[in-house]
C-alpha cells in the first residue's frame, strides 16, 4: 500500500524560517498602519460622511483584524497562505476604493489629493507586494513573481491619479481675510464642521460679505450654481482657513453645496 506524502504546513525542511517570519511581520505591520491612518481620518471628520463614514470604520476594523491574523497565522503553508492572500487582496481592494473615489466619486464623496491619502495608498501597495509574494511563495516562479509587476502597475496608476487629482493648492479667487482683520457688522459667518454647513439655511443682504470658515480636517468649497448673477464659488477652503465671498446682488434663494462632498448642501436666502 502506497503511503501518501506528508502534508506541508510550514517552512520546507532546509529552508530558513527567518525570511517568512520577517515577511509576516512587515505585512501585518503594514496592514495595521493603513488601519491606523484610516482610524485617524475617521475620528477627525470622515465619520460624519453618510455611507463613507461607516465604510471607513469597517476598513479600520478589518485592517487591524487582518494585520493581527497575518502576524499570528500568516505564512507559506496551508492556513498561512490563505491569511496572507486575504491580507493582500484587502490591501489592493482598499487602494481600489481610494482611486475610484478620486476618479468618479463614491456615494456622493469625491476624494482630493492629501498627504494622508498618498501615504495610505503607498502603504497599501507595499502590503499587497509583501503579502502577495508570501502567499505565492509555493507556486512556480512565474506566478510567484507576478505580484511584482502588478505592484509596479499599481504605483504608476497611483502616481498618475495623484498628479491629475485636485489638490490642496489654493485656487485663484477671493483671498481670505488677513489674520486679525476686522469684519463689518453686516458680515455673515458660515462654519463648515463635521462635513456640514452651519447654518445650512442662512440669510444675507444683497452684496453682503460672507466669511466661510473650514473647521474640518479636509478641504471644502462653498459653491452655488445657476444664473450668472447667482453664481458664487469660494474655491478650495483648506482646513483651518477662511475665505470671503460676496452675496449675490439680486434677492432670491440660492442653493449651495461643496463640490468635493456633494452631500453637503444648504440654502442662502438673499433679502
């Protein structure tokens, strides 16, 4: 009777376990790092975004859970390969969601170029590379090294996307008032906080100055479209900054919104 070959569950005999252990440590740490970045974004404002908020929280929980699973169970054999592959797929899926939100937007949310977003994307590509090669360590060489060109393609796509995305550079338009500048009694103040305009229904006089302050951790705009006389646009308002625009000269009701996060809406009544 023929004896079946033993099932391999770990590092093959004669091969040092150190590279595998190092890859598990690096891959797990990268997943936890991307989870920490998304946790910071969630706590500093993203939790207030409809749909996107709870998806961010789900990403945070999943990243920490998979990161710990890779550290404890990841590897090149049996369950380890499955855990490593799951971590790699999760990293590339998170990257895909980020790129999609930059290209066309997700659930009314359109991402812009930020330092945190770039760092998180680079970490996700690195996690995909490390964990993908760890999961493919037992397959034939051509398949094993396929992870590398895929990672290069991901880096190129990310670089092109970031280069063409709207960034945090302040556009041409009304300049924010100088620090300490006095504001007239008739000036209307609108605050952006937790991805909402406050007040969302505001009243101004024709030609009155409107000072819009951004207290979120990401950039926003204060924009209205319509007839030529009713259009106004603050341009990008960076975190912690203010911009001043002039209310339309004609009386009427002017719906406004943020062009980046289009679920943020309000109405300006000019009387």
